[in-house]
C-alpha cells in the first residue's frame, strides 16, 4: 500500500547518519538500532557521459585525458551547487548544461545528426521530492535541452513537449535560442557521412550556416576529438542527493547517428531513461539502446527494486541485465537516499564519475576500472 510504504521510507530517512546498515546475501538492508533523527544527509552526485563499445585501443591518450577532464568539470559544477546548499535539481542541470556544451558528448553541441542532416535533441528531468517531471524531444534551436525539460516541469501543466512546439515553449519562457548550425561539429558530420556511405544512402546537403569543410581532412590537428568510428550510446546524465535529503535525475541526448522518421529513444520517456523518487529511495539516468530500455522501463524498475528493499547496486545491475536479455545494451548511473552511487553496464565502458563532500571528483571510462 503506498501510504504504508511512504511511512516506512520516511522512518528510514530519519535514521540516516548513525543508523547503521548491514546487507544480507540477497542485498536487502537490515537495520541496527542507533537512531539519530537530527543528522542531515550528506549530499552526493554522480554522472555519466554515455555507454558503449569503449576500448583502450580505440582511445588515444589525448582522447582519454580529454574525456576524464570533461567529466571532472561537470562533476565539480554539480558538486559546487550542492556544497553551497543548492538543490539536487540545480546540480543536475548545472552539470548537464556543461556536457551539452561540450562537443565530446552526444548531447547539445556534440549531438549526432539525423539521416536528413539535422540535430534533434531530447532531454528529461525529474524531481524525487514530489515526482514532478518534464521532458522534451526533437529540439533544434534550444541551446540547453535540459533547461527546456525543467521548464516544462516547472512552468507548464505538461510532462512532455516535442518538436517545434517544444522549441517555441522554451523561447516563450526565455531560454536561449540558437541557429541549428550552433550544434554542428565536423566530427559528427563526418560520422554521418560514413554511416550513410556504408548503407549506400544519399548524403544530405551540408547544413546551412555550418563552417566549410576543413582543408586538410577532418580535425587532423585535434587529437582529443572523439574518434570517428566511436560506437557508443551517446547520452549524458546526472543524479543528485542534496543536503535537504531530496533526489533528482536528468538526462540529455542527441539520439542515434543517422536516425530517421522522428525517432525518439528512452531519454525523454519518464521511467525508461530517467526517474527519481524520494519515496522509493532512488534516482536513475540511463544510456543505452533506447527501444529496449523503454520496453524494460529500466529507470522506474530500478526504483521499484529499491522501494522493496534492494540495495542500489544490485537493483541497477539486475535491470541492465533485463534490458540486455531483451536485446539492448547500455548502462545506468543511480543514487540512493544514503548518497551511495551505483554504476551498472552491459558494455565495455561508460564515461562516468562521482563526487562527495570534501572529496575530489573521481571518474572512470572502462568497465574494468573503478572511479578514481
């Protein structure tokens, strides 16, 4: 019964801090009675920058270093918000906006192109305190899709807006608008050209306003740029617990390279790619094969597992495994009400990291390493 579950969860929150937790072999939490109702929860913050086939042999030392530096920059931005007493929502938005402006990531300015040669951007955000949520899909002129998703949540009666209407709404509430060429990057354009050539499909005209092609090949003088044959599920996301004990999650993406027919993946689907609930003790941002993550309702089901007693890491791993059984690979970053992050993936890597009070940001790329 929801009321009973809320009561039990509220009781647990009041005992965070010196209220020890131990775990059985099944991952269920068992309580040890040392109640301290006065202790405020420590803030916690974690992000991802996409999962996929990320092998050490495919990333140059310069690319490896560039991704790690970009992850730290986003983590530090979110951590600064939380350390100053800011909300989980503000931290999520601050970090994701930085990644949306970084061409290394497939979101915002680093977005891949559709088969028609356009950038179509999706994003979602959710407030765990009251289960409000907002999402957008198919944006083409709003600089920060994550800001548009939050505006839908806070300044409209709706949850999801799409296409030209979503851009018009974003403009109406004062969010920065840019020409579509703002999102153009040569590396992503050449990735589209290669894909369409391999598929024997026509190449669209170079977008209006895009810079001319480089004279000596593609970004040959930029060893830190993403590899042309990068095979990953490009998405960025963040999960946060603030000092008031509230959770939030947000996700932003450019979708899949060469997508057609207005395709939309899991990111803006609340419960699939993005979900947060204080009541369930869980916040999740996912990155993966969107069609399968929608079918598996990955983000919501992770929170359903924590609500019934599972620890966050096994809950995340179980749902990523469920999606893989359907045929979809990817990963998630998740956070519980004690500020414990979880990273789970069915791929060889996921750009990811975490930060906590008084500690430096820790990041990782490959599946066999821990954030450091």
